[in-house]
C-alpha cells in the first residue's frame, strides 16, 4: 500500500492520491472538494496518521476476520459521508501488531 491511498472524489469522480499523514485535510486536486480520507496505516506510519485535527476512526482489522471485512465498506461510506470531518485509519494488525495496544490517547499525546 505504501504511504498513500487512491480515492475517487465524491463530487467529480477524479482519482486522487491521499496521504496517510498530511497537515490539514486532503482535497480534490480538481474541484477542491474534501476527499474521503481512508488510509492504511502501519506501525511505522500510525503516529503520523493520528496527527490530525480531524476525528479519527481506527479500524483494527485482520485478513482472517470475517466481521472486519463486513465492516470495511461501512467505514468507507462513513468516510465519504463525513469527508473533511473524519479520517478512517485502517490497521492490519497481522502486519502491524504493535499498533493495537498503542491506539489510546495516552500513547499518542497531541
Ligand atoms: Zn473533485
């Protein structure tokens, strides 16, 4: 996945690259609409992903977890509906085992 994800702009459908961590909010390069901010974070990028003024919804998931896969489209819907207001940070806990116990406000002070 790398450090960015590609999302389609909800208003003009242009595909944009959305970084895991950025100052401010990701905007469509074409129409400037706020983009759904859904990123895949890892143990390495987690701190950066949480360093935002937006509300962060963390999805700790695993490939073998059926309910996790069922929830994923709902989270993407939420990210689209609340574009510019929330960030959905998805963490594959099999790949990033350190992130699960760390995702508390105390572990990531602002
Ligand atoms: Zn757009």
